[in-house]
């Protein structure tokens, strides 16, 4: 039976970044990446907005802030070197009214503390020139923001690295020699799990109780019609609700063309079900049988109700978009894709705001890696290597 130096679990952008980084640092090592699906990057990596985040939102000194700033630069360098299509286009964060303007100033100060350069308020004349259809009482320009397709980036990382990639290979347990999978045992010295939506379950197989559970939140997108795409020149974001780690419904130009609007954030009854009525009994029981889920619902039921209304009502979704671009019409919106965010939840109902990395009995686990994990992935891989291998 073949023995590997590194066994990596999960073929999303974090697992692919780790594969690439280990291959660079250990050129003689034997590496295998295990992915349960028939293709790579089929879940969070292939179903996000494709934004290269600047680091504007994250608590200074947190792992999110540190790795996002570093990962932003690394992702741009990697894309440039390896021909992955991308663009640094900048974004506008738009406030409406005094409360949002005060929150926007908090964001500006946080961005400056995190080391962003060039962030500044736009005059009304500058805003009119940059985004003539946008309504805002105050607008913050964040030039350090870009767009990319993270599935493209993940594929490039695996091409550049060396080693084996085994698809349709689901991890079912751990042994002293390696991991059990649906395709038989895979032996390895170092095992690192980057399992995304299944991260807590893989960790439990390794005897890890980190005091959190992955609760899935579905995000729905609409696409703008060809006529309406002219109303969005770059990226447009609202001021996010500071009580949640979600950034609000926003407008994103896609690197391969088109403009997406979204996502909302609704509790999902399936971790990997992308339709509005998707249901998985095991996933639903895991989430609804967890006390933290009910405590979250009790604290934020109004917010959740509003998100569900937008999920099932195009008119409600349009209302949210019209706060920023009033001239949008229902005919401008075409149903798009959906994604699922793997969000770690604590027993007290609080959403875990930072990345969580944890050493288990046999493997090292990435337990919480929501946005901006794709942007930060190369820097997160550096952090994993530092913690797991030193």
C-alpha cells in the first residue's frame, strides 16, 4: 500500500492552496489530496461572489484580518504569475443616512488600522462619475478589491503543485496509519483536513470537540439582464449589519462577464443542497438538534424572517437592491445560482467570527473558514503549515 507524507482532505480553495504551498516547501514530499465529489471546487469555492477582498471588515489583529491582507497580495501574485484571469477594480461601500454613515466611518478606520491604502470618501461628483446609478449619502472607495474565479485559481494551484488527486474519495474515519475512505485506506504521516461544509463532522471522526457546529446558510443570487448590467460599473456594497458576519446584498461584476446581485443569508436544511426547498434529514437534524441554533433564532428572528422573505419573493429581493440602485426593475433580474456558507456556531448562539484551526488526535483541522477564506487561502495555508508542522 502506498504511503504519503501528506494527506489533504478537501478539494476547495483552502485545500488546493495548502497542496500548492506544501509542494513548494517540500519538493520531495509525496502528497495526495482527497475529494469526495467527482470534481474539485464544487461547493463554497465554486459558488461564491469571486471577490478578492481587501481586509476592510475584519477585527484588527484577528486571524481573518492578518491572513486576508497577506492573502490578497499572494492571490494577485499567483494569478499574475500563472495566468489566472483577474482584475483589481475596486469597490464602493455605500451608506444611506446618518446611522449607516457612522458605521461606514467605523469601517474606514478599521480598514486603515488593517493597513489598507487609498481608501477614501468620494465626493458626489466622483461618485456620479464612477457609479452614476448608485444612490448614497456617503460612499467609501476601496481600491484594494478585485475579482477572480476561485475555481480557476484552485485548478491552477493543483496544476502547479505535484502529487496525486483522488476524486470520489470520501473520508470515513482515521487510523494510526492514515485515513479510512470509501475507496480504501490511505496511509500518510501528516493529515490535514480542509473539509468546509463537513469540517465539524470530519473533526468528530478524529475525536475533536471544539465547542462549535457548522450550521449552513444558503445565499441566493440574481443576475442582471444585459440591459441592466450597464448600471453597475465596478463592485457596489451596502454598509453591513455589524451584528452579523454577512456583507449584505451587493452587486458584483464577474471576471468572466455578467453582474451578480446577492447573496442573502438564510438557514439551510441541507449543507450541500442549493435549491430553495432542498432538505437533508441528517443535516437538518444536526442543525435543529443543536441548542446554539435555537439561541441564534431567538436572538435574531426578525433578521432571519427578512432574509426568508427575500429568498422566496423576487419583489422583496428587488427592494433590497433598489435601496442602492433605485432604477432597477423586476425584469432586470434573472434567477442565478446559489451557494452555501459553512458558518461555525457556538452553543450560546453566537456566530464564530474568526477562522478556527485545531489540532486533533490524528489530523490538523480547519474548523471554520468562511469569507474571506478564498481571498486569504494562500496565507491561511502558510498558517496551517506553521501550526501543523512546526
